[in-house]
C-alpha cells in the first residue's frame, strides 16, 4: 500500500494492522517509504492515541486527553474488579468527552473546524437537511497552516469542505477488545441515524464476539 499511487489519490487515512501478541503497524497512505511506518504495542501497558492526523503529531489535545482518560479508566476498572461490560461502559464514557469550545449560536460546522482537534466527542453541529457524517471519518483537514496528513509548507491543494455541509458530529462510537488468546469483543454504539435524529442510548448498540488466529511462522508450519 505504501508504494501504491492509488492509495495516495484518496483522503488521508491510517491503518492499524498486525498479529495478536506481536507489534502492530500504523500504515498511512501519506507514507512514501517503509521507514515511515510506525510500530506500536512493542511492549506491555502502552496507551497510544491516533486521530485524524499523522501518528507522530502530538499537538492535538484530544489525543493526549484520550490517552490520559483511557489510562484512568483502565486503572479504575482493575481496582474495582469490574467485568468486561463495565470496562466498555467506561470507554464509551471516555469517547463522550466533549471539550469543544462554545461559539455563537449561528456558528457553522466550518466555524468549529479549527477546534475539532480539541475534543474527543463532537456534538451535532450545523443544519440537518443532510445526513450526519461521523467526526472520526472525515477527509484530511488544514488547521493552523498544517495539513492533517502531515504535509507542511509548499503548495497546498484546495480543501474539500463538503463534509461540513448539513449536520456534522460524532455518529458512532466503537470499542474493540482483543485478548491474548485471539478472542475479540467488538462493540459499536450508534448515536444518530442517517437523518441526524438522536437514537436513545442502548437502542443503537451492537455487540459481536469472534476469534482471530495468531501469526504462524514458517518454522511453526514445518515442525
């Protein structure tokens, strides 16, 4: 994917991938060489945030807040001896942290654009004549003269702000728990339907459990 010109012709994105109990790679379609791939989960007890910017960008307050709040949620969960559902609830509470500054009543989603990096949760903003779009799946943005895909200086392409038309905000929240034996718990909460109507908490929840295999090297296959 790093070498593919096709991947660079779409909006910036990051892909977290790898095998159970091994380091994970964060691959960006803005990476030009394999040396630019970031490796995480290289040791136990790591908490690392990733948002709509390159992994190395530590200037977004929402990333730092998320890391801190997740560490606090895990520590409290362990101390209280809670079950898995309680941990998911704590993570959903973390994902609902709204620190977006309050602008004027007639402020548009585009007016809020420079502040999106400050808040984990984005409440519904703008008119609702069009379907809401998830705050965590938007195209790369340009804030403070720096493109969120990591490019700085030089020639900037015109930014497509069409995703800000109509209602805009966090539409879904997802928690994925993966155990060392390959068991996966995938929990997703939908907050708004496609017409930006609020869904009562719990009615938009979906939970799945499945297993993923571990990496088997050549020596394991031949032994």
